[in-house]
């Protein structure tokens, strides 16, 4: 029995995007990167990437990688990171359920769906090589982005942590030193009102530069909360209310020495996102709404994501061959959130939660360029605290048991300290044949404690969270990891466990001619071991997940105007960490969740990326991904049945046309993006999304002088409705009917991607 989101339009398309402030503030970068060489018109562009931590051509990098430059982001009106999935085959970047800022990321079916503290993402997110540790706040708006790189497959020998699926890299642009300022405004559908300001100024000529950026982004909701148990609150659903700021100081004391110090802060106070009831409530008046973006709630609608970070980098060229680099960062995030699982006006299944994270990273790199080899090596250190609490308020069920309410409360921390040493040697045997050998050794220690217990009342994280629902003074919640086991009133120490792993990479590259390269590689990645953040009894931590991956690929510029890159891959995914459910789902007092290494899976697939420069002014791009999934060992409870949020097929085709006029250049972009059928959860087919397509169109104008620019961008023009998240707490009767699940109601909920939108952007550079 399954609920399948039906589609009326099977062939539609969508656009790519990459960070709201990115597009706006990338505009000046876009202009600077335009090719003015007449001889290069009508030919393929050379694209530079830093996938292997050295600057090299995309076509010479033996890695499955998609690179999206600032000019392309600006031309297409790219605003949000999640739209980047359209450019990269076999890639899922979606906004998670409940908030606008939490990222769900999968590459080749590898990632992490549960955003609870303690779980590690399977796709690494990096900003200028600084690791973003938590999914909360990972859907961010960045300023002055030079390009975004999506690396597919394990990247364990060069990147910090947890890149079993791949890595997404933001690369920002170093300042030119010239005084610059850009102001941009956007208006659009649902009363969109965005302002973005960026600039740079030389404090000391040719030596010290200051860069600034600010974005204020607002939009009304796509829908509303039709009924709420609380009066006087904002009832917009899927709205946006966010500001972001960034400061960068660059110092060039000599030609060989470079310093950069950065600060950024983001505050997102958009409302909590309410889900769409796919079936009516059986406990209250909450039928299926007319709009996919309408909801009901018994919680406050406010929500907050606060992020702040500092980063610093020192680069020293000791010689023409040797570069030393030190990269450090400190980041903090705090997210109090209100998630109404059942989406009714009664406290049937309310989950208010708090996430509180901080981490420090340090990385020392040494990069050497020899006559016929390159060597990348480094030391990496990560120290992170990941804490949180949530209250699963099952008030109606508690009342049916004769209590005033019922709350399952979980609080705890899952802290990590990790260090690693890595190196990768790329050696040219001759002009055509090269080999690469890489290795990484990682040692990690985690410390965890969990408080988990039942309270027969409706309680919330702290006093004042919701009027009328205040935690009783002195209320104690049973401790689990860290318990008084010997009766001496002294709590046991928190659980501590450590893991270490050697992960290798071997590769061979054959340069058949100047325009065609073949490559093959074996690589291993791992996702950190961890503890169960929902533990009810003392249980050991689980081992890291291991992925062994093999790739065979080709990168070719078959002519001056046609590029074809292809990759065949296969992998084995061992020791998959999975929470098994023990007990009756309809009885929360018996619910027991155990984290185990419970499954082994495998997949193989294909990725194609093509570019054809048809004329001096017209270009076509195609990207196709295919993945075939296999379950080899299945001890999960309930059992695995497929991949989460990962379709078998993804496809994108786009066209770009440039028209030169006396009043400036006009650039037209259109693309169609298709995602095949996919499950929302890997253990359930109760919520499944049919294949769908998105259509997008943009036109951008640049003045002859290059100071004014404007763009009109239409996205999801056929107004497709497609699921990106959900909850499925129901039971299925023998006749296929839906019955009550956890909380006593039929909780089958969907969250949707953006509807059709159109926005106009105007900017001025001076």
C-alpha cells in the first residue's frame, strides 16, 4: 500500500541554483570572468577546479565532478543550494522537512536523512575547504562565490570527514584590490523582496583589502496554517525571512605570502514549515487541505536558525614548487524549532526541539609540484560538540491512558574529536600514462550522553516555549548513557569510544591525446562511528560505515565544440548504521530504538555530461545519471527496501543563447530537469514520488558599459508538485486501509518543493 504523488505533467524541468546571496553577489564576478578573446568564441571553455586541492583543468582531473561557475549562477538566477542537484547526475540536494535551512544530501544514494545530533552526514559540505559539520543551516546564502564543485564518490584521502557519497565545495573569489561596490534588488512571486550589497576596498594599496557583503531576503508563504491552537501568531507557511552578512580581510604582505580572515553570520527567522496531510486526521477536524502548502498546527509557528563562524587562512609559497597552507575555523549554530509531526491543531504528535552545535577545525597542507609529479599532503584536526533536545508530545494518547498528557523526552550530546593525516601522489610515468596513490589515516574519539524518558504530562523544552505548556519545576528525566548503576548517587561517566581507519585510493590515468583522457580508480570512504542519540538503554557505539568504490571514466573534448565526460561506477556499502524499531509502534511506552550496523548494500551506475557549442552564440548542455541499487544483507528492522530520495534516473538538458545588441548583451537560458520515481524513506513505500520534470527559463541583460544588469527568471513554470520530505506514522489494515500509528492518529505527511515562481533582479556595479 502506498501513497504516490500523481503528476499531470510528465515532462517538465527545473533550474539550478546555488546559494541565495551567491547569485546576487556573484554578479560582479560573472562579468569579470566573461571571455573577451574573439578566437575563443564558439569553442569550449576551459574550466579550472580544485577537487584535488591543486588548481587544474576539469578535463585533466580524474574525478567525477561537476563545476558551476559564478557567471552561470548569475545568468540562471540561481538562488538556493538545493537547485544545484539539477546540474549534477545522481545528486540529491533538498530542503529537509520542518525548516527552510536544513539540508538533505545524497550522492549516488549515499548520505544521511536523519538530521538529529550525533548522526554524521554522508556528503561533506565545504566552504573554502572549511567543513560544515551539521545539516542544520547547510542550505545557506553565500556571498562572492567563484564556483561550486560537486564531487561524486568517496573523497576520503583528501577531505576531512564523512565523504562516502561525495563532497560539495563552495569556492569564494579572492579580491582584486580595486574599489568595487554592487547593489542588487529583487522582486518576485509571493511578494519576494530581496536586497543584496557587496563590495571591496583597498585599505592599503596592493596590500590590504576589505570585503563586505549583506543580504536581506524576504518572501511571503506559499501557503498558510489554516487552523492553529494559538492565537496572534504568524500563519504563513513556507515563507522566508533571512539576513546574512560577511566580512573578509585579505593581506598580501609579499608576493609569496597571503593571509585571509573571514567572519560570517546568518539569522533565519522564517516560520517553521508545516506539512501537508496526505490523509485526514481521525482524531480532529483536519481534512486534506486544498493546497499542498497549507497545514494545521498546535505549536507556535516561529522558528530560528542562527549561524556564526570565523575562518582564517595563511598561504606561503616557499618556492616555485612548494606551497604551505594553514586553514582554521570556528563555527557555532543554534536552532530552536517547532515541528508538528501530525499537523493538526491538537497535541497529537508535537516535536519542539533545540540543536546547539560548535566546532573547530585546523588543517595544515603542503603541496609540492615536481617535474613529473605532484604531491598533496596534510594534517587535519576536528573538535566538535553536537547537542540537542526534543520532546515528542503525545498529549491525546496520554489522555487516553488516564494521564494529563504524555511526553517522551530526549536530550544529550554526541561530541567528536578527530585527527587525520593524508597524502596523495600523482606521478607521470610518461607523457601519456600517470598513476595516483593516496592514503588517509583517521583517528576519532566520541563522547556521548543521552537523557531519555517518559513524563505523563505535556512538557516542552523550556518555560515559555508555548503559553500554557511549562515544564514543572524539578522535573527529572531518566538518564541513560551516564547513569547511577551502583546506587552511590554518582552518575557514571558518559559513554566514550574511539575508532581509527586507514582509507586508500589508487588510480591510473591514460592521456590518449591532447583532448581525451581515460581513468580508473579504487577508493574507500568512511562515515564516522557514533552513538544512538535516542538511546533508552546503555548500548555500545556503532562502527563506521565503509564504502569501497570503483570508477572507470573518460573525459574528452572530441572537437573544439563538443565535450563528453562519462563515468561508470560501482560500490559496496558495508556496516550501514541503522536504527531498528523494537516494540509496538502504536504504544510509545514500549517503543525501543536500537542503533546497529545492520545492513550491506551495493550499487552500480552511469554518469554522462555533454556540452555542445553549436554556434558562436548557442550552447547545449546535457547531464544524465543512472543508478542500480542492490541489498546484499538486511538485518534492519523494519527491513530496507530501497534508496531514500534517490531516483534511478536523473536527466537535465539546457540551452544558452547570447544575443549581442547595441544596448547590451542578452543571454537566454532554458532547461528541463527530470527526476525518476523515488521513495522518501528507505524502509517504507507509504510515501513515494512519481517521476516529474521541471521547466525553467531566464533572460539576463548586461549593459554595454558593464555597470547595469538585470534578469527575469521563471522557475518550475509548469507548477509541478513534488515531494521532498515527509513522515509516515500509520498502520496498514488487512484491507489496505490506514490505521492510527504513533500518537494515535493517521500521520502521513508530505513536504513539497517550491511552486512556480517568477522574479526580476536589477543590479548596479560601481
